[in-house]
C-alpha cells in the first residue's frame, strides 16, 4: 500500500524540503491531548465544509484554551463513508482528483491555530487536511513549515469525548518515509466502560 493510505500520518517531509521524515518524528510529538471538533451537522449541510476559526473559538468557549501539545481533529462524520472510494472522495470520477469534494480545514483556521497555540498535529476524518480544489495545498505547507504532522482519514472519533482524551499515533518508522498508515488510538477517563459498550 501507499504511505498515504486510509488512516495515516503525513510527515513534514511529504512536501517541505529539509523537514522531518516520518522516522524522524520524536515520540513526544506522537502523544498528546486530543481536541475533537464536532462539525457533523454543518458538514451535512455544506459541501466542502471547512473548519473555521469560529469552530476553534466555540471549542475553547466550552472547554478552555486548546492545551499545549494537542492534536486538533475534525469530526465531520466522514468515516461512515468507508470503505467505498467514490463516497470517501465524494466523486463520480476517481481518476480525477479535481472532482473530489470533501470537508477539510480552511487555511485561516489552520494558520490561526499554528500561530496562536502549540499543537503537535492537525487532523481530519476526511482524506485530506486540504481541499482538492486548487493546487497549492496551503494547509499542508503551513503546518509542515512548523514541523507539525497531519492526520488523515481518522476513524471512530464519535467514540471519544470532545476533550480530555489522550491520543497515541504509533507511526511506523519508515526510513525517509513521507508518511505512514497507522492505527491511531486514544485513552480517556471512562475508557473502560466505553470499550465495554462497543463490545456489545
Ligand atoms: C475521469 O478523469 C480522467 C482524468 O482527468 C479523464 O481522463 C476521464 O476522461 C474522466 N472520465 C469521465 C467519465 O469523465
């Protein structure tokens, strides 16, 4: 499989020359508090919904300042579309990237977050932290500039609280890799009762 298949991490070297390869990301940048931005309702109503600065402020109004070292991840409900590629990329022509229509991050929100808070990762449950329309991938480039990683195709975010969980991103140390598939998981208070419920 490709390094960028399904649930995966993008390393800064994916697009930024001289930046970290996946095997060079220190462990402390792969563990941290997880901030879940629940925009499921908005993403149902708007094609290509983009995480906005308002979404970040709304989260902070409820739970306080985004903690240092956080991974901030959009939950748009997109993971329900797996495993159907046409649904995941929301297109009729899987050969043409320009037709993909997925929710993601606005550049403004990613830039505000990187400038004003200290985060280790930004993420999405959709396939990309940038929209496919437009060639420049501004969010990827902005976060890689600060040696922040991207988490794409993150699944099962509904099983996490919106704050208070700790995320673990066990990235494979692929030598000079630009990314890696990974089985991301999180722990949180009441985790055990959650797992019990999932088993049922
Ligand atoms: C799908 O996209 C490819 C690549 O752009 C193009 O060559 C092809 O004609 C498209 N197919 C249809 C049915 O539009």
